[in-house]
């Protein structure tokens, strides 16, 4: 069966990358293949995960390029050279311009650790998202997988999953529970959905 070639963009620990690798191994992403891991820095533990699983990886650092346009041109060249058809942003902390996102319409997905449109957009990343949810006092939060367009966290929603907030939660505890109960479950599902659509040419 033909598979959609996927690049996973990472900056940190890469637990979402691991969830994708594990799901692919279990046969849960029959329409996709993780063909490349692109990291924004060489300290990303996600790179070790890629190496351990025999996945090609590359590091592209924004600061090594004189402009956003030249940085993005480099990434586009790498994606083309590797025949990449779909991009997953899994904790990727480097900003992408509208020029980049428009080059891959409905082919870039992101995972965000809240129920969009709550606690998303500018400044809502990492622990800040969970701090904001606890501060507001919501009783339910969760994760969202969405297409990426020019609006931060503003593209069409693909899947969402709710997670209860519990008495005594700290941002760290909540972050972990959202990952375990929602992100690692949702991302492989959404990736298979999009990879399958791309195979059908939708
Ligand atoms: C996750 O919380 C994800 O939702 C957010 O960044 C974090 C990445 O974690 N976009 P990891 O690198 O996958 O462990």
C-alpha cells in the first residue's frame, strides 16, 4: 500500500513523536510513514528517539539563517528532497510564516494542549497553557489536533479530547495528564486520518 510520507517537526522531549512511532509500529497508521524528523535544535531528545527507531533526522536552526525566508527555503528544500507530503508539528517551537504554511495547505497538523479556542494563540505554549487553565478555574481541559494555517492555533480542528481537571492539580501534573489521556491518543489518530485523506487525493 502507498503511504503518505510524513515529517515530524520537534524541539524538545518528543513524547508525541514517540506516540506516533509506537502507533506506526502497532499498525495504527497504515496510510502514513514517518520518514523524517526535523528538529529546531540539536539538544532535542526527540533526535535520540528518531535515531533509536532508525528514522532519518535533520537539525535546522533558525539563527543560522539571515532571514525567515532563507530559513524556510532550506526546510522546503529538505522536505522536497525527502519526498515529504505531510508535516506534523509535535512541540515545534520555531515560528513558521504564512508563506510556509500556505505552501502546504491541509498538509500541516499541530497538537495543542487545550480545547481550542480556549487557552490558545500567542503566548500559550508549554506550561503556560496549563497555568492559564488552572488560573481560570475551568473544570475540563484537553487537547486539540488542528490544521495549521496563518493564524496561530487557528486552523480547522481535526480532533479534540477532553481531560478532567482534578483537585490539587499543578500545571506540571495537568500537563502530564493531558499528554497521557489526550495528546498521545489523539495525535496518531489524527495523523492517520489526514494521511489517509492525502492518499485518496482529497
Ligand atoms: C506538547 O504538550 C504539545 O501539545 C505541545 O508541545 C508539547 C510537546 O511535547 N505543542 P513533546 O516534545 O511531544 O514531549
